[in-house]
C-alpha cells in the first residue's frame, strides 16, 4: 500500500465497534454453544503442560471452557469476559464442580492487572474477536510473566467457522478498517502480533468437530443462541434472509461428513503455545 493509499484508508472507530460487539455477544446465550467446545480448553491446557499451582488468566473466557480445564488441574484461575452473563454461566459451572475460580468482568484490550501477574494466559475463540488486535495481543503479553506461556485457540480463515463469518460478511459487511478475526488463525498474523515477544511459538493445526442432530438443528441453535448469527438473522429480511439461510445450509452440507441424518462437521483451528521472552 502506498503512502497515499494508507492516508486514504478508512479509520475504524474501534470504541464504537467494541460496544456493538459486546451487544452482539450478549444476545442469545453463547453458553449453549460454548459448552460444546469444552474439549478445546482441555487440549490447550495439555499443550501448555500447565502445572498445579500456576496463576492462570483466561481472557474473553465466555462461559469458561479453558477456565474450568485449568481449575481442574489445580491452578489458581482468574476468568474474565466483558459480558457479565457469560461470567455468571462460568461461575455456575465452577460451583457445580466445586472448583475455586475468580470471575471478573474485564476488557481484553485493557486488562486490570499488573505487569507479569500470571504464569499462563489463555484464550479460546475469544481474544481473536477484539477490534484492536495488536492492543489485545500486547495486553496478553503484558500480564504474562517473562518465561510464562500464552495459549490460544483461533479459528482459521478456511475453517468452517471462518467461512460462516465470511458468509455473514457477504450480507452484513464488517466495519471498514477492521481486520478479520480469522487472521488470528494464520501463522503470519501471529508472527506480527507476538513475534517480538516470543522466545518460542508452537502452532498446531487441530479440528474441532461440531456434532448436532442435523444441519437444521445446528442452524436453529446458532440462530437462537450464537450472538453474531442471531444479530445477522435479525438484520436481514425477506429474500435476503432466505438467501443467507440457503448459503449457510450449502456451506454446512458441503462439509458434513456424517453420511447420515446427523451433523458431524470438523472446523480447523490453530492451537498456539507461546513462551514469553
């Protein structure tokens, strides 16, 4: 991009975008979807080789998948999100299992913790959705102690979920100047965000498999409970909504490997383990 092009590039109002995002994630009940992703948090904690007694921060924790995984390994866990209702869901899960976890509402781009406060900092399908990507990455690094670890799970651009967001963007274009969340699922973007701070970075491709009663069941659940899709359906009417639904169903059916009436649909994500300098 030339200097002239750069000067003319749209500048996003990140604060306004964050307000809209928070409203979207507060819509429906992400916990219904989030609970199905529990294995991702378990696998990430194993990849990080977490040790009992470690101070762990889960950022943009949702209803606490990585939070619970770390707490089950006898870590001292603080779970954060900017949606209070999701923290309430995580708190209920921890209480049901008798796990001691500190739940605190916090913005991933402005974490209310001192530098080098945590041994391990986690985020599963959470921090990747922040509007100011570099600021969010800087905050993960800042609160992680030198020699500590940052663990991430991020959908890739070509993954099923990456393509779901691309489909949503076809009908409801994202704000100008905002980078795609799916860039967090690329080695190049991870190098840009963390390369200066990483002593070592291990990036592994994994699949999470969505398992639902049918393709229609998946759409019904996501349309009702998954904030971004709930908002997309609400914003579209008539033929536009029908076309959106058709494109979603086509995408789902093209990737369903069940060979029966159910849905068995893998979605690639990057499992990232960063050792902080």
